[in-house]
C-alpha cells in the first residue's frame, strides 16, 4: 500500500506557507508539521548584505521604544517584532525590519505565519542604510499594499528622509501619509513618527518616546546612583561598627577600672 503524499511540502530554496485553501484542509497535526518545516532564518535568495550598526541601532531602537510604550500604556495585545520571517499564504517569505500586529498575543515567535495567526501585519517599517532602495521604496509599496498591510513607513537614514504610506479605505493601494510640522501620524500605532537629526523617533504629541540608548543611559545613571548610595551606606555601617567596637572597648576598660577600685576599697 503506497503512502499518501504530504499535502504540503516546504521547499527549502523557496519556503512558503500553503495557499489558504490548502491550509484550511490540513489537520492540526499537518499544520504543526508545516509550521515546524518553515525556516526561521532567511534563505539565500532573501538574504541581504549586513547593513552595520546604523541599521541595527535604528531597528532595535524602534522596537524598544514601541514595546516599552505599549507595555506601559496597557496596550499589551500589540505584537512588535524585528527581522522576523513573514509567511503569507502561498507567497515567498519576506521580512520587514519592524512589524506590529494589533490584538494578538505577544509571546516570542520564530516567524509570523498569517494563516496560523489568523491575520496578517498591520504595520511595517523598513530602515534603509545600505540595502536595496528600489525594493524598499518601490517594490514593497506595491507589495505591502496588495497584502493589506495597513501602514508602511520607510526611514532612509543615509538621506535623513522619512516616508509613510497608508492603505486606502477598502482598497489594496496606498496613499502617502502627509506630514504635519514634520510629524507623520500612524493611525495603527496611535503615535507619530518624526526625524531628529539622523534618528527616527516615535512621539505622543510633542513628547518623544525614549529609545534604547536613552533607556540604557537612564538605567546606567540609576545603577551608578544606587552604587554610590550603597557605598556610602557601607561606609557609614563600617564607621558605626568601629564606633561600636570603640564603645565596647571603653566599656570593658571602665568595668575593669571599676572592679579595681572596688577591690582597693575592700582591701
């Protein structure tokens, strides 16, 4: 008896999630097998050359600012990820620098599989330093709109330029986000984006959210202050201990002298 072929086989050279009609027919065990087969690293045809510290700082600075803001404001159902392989039904994997998805669990993931998650991306951000300008500024604009990604922003750090795109109501194409006094409103995030020199900032009104470097500086200052206080407390404790030892020694001397005087009086 011949073995039934797998309903979906992942090609390691071009990994894709199954089309939605095939996904819908899979059993839970078959879906788990597909998810385990989808790579969480980039295949050679998707890999881009490393873009260095300027790219990394901007990407993880954005992620840190967003995750901290949403956790502190109680909007804990917004997932924020960086450089995560994204799989839409039947399409080639892609990976925006930063993604956000509303109203989903925020547990760590190795990839975003739209069929398994029950929805696609709501927000995507690309940071352009040494990468493919046409991909970020032309190809992705059409591609992300066709996938129904609500908003797409491109931060060109080299040119110090920011562009935003928002999905047209009921459509699969983008309109540009028009800045107001240098601020680009993100309706998805409920925040504004702006440039401060060569840095991308997320804002609530005029107040910029702290980025990773600022949080590190703040924590380092906090740690330094605590270390100074601890050292001062230890010094005071040592001084108090020394005073206690001196008082104890003086007490012993006084008791000894008292006993000597009593002995003289008895004698």
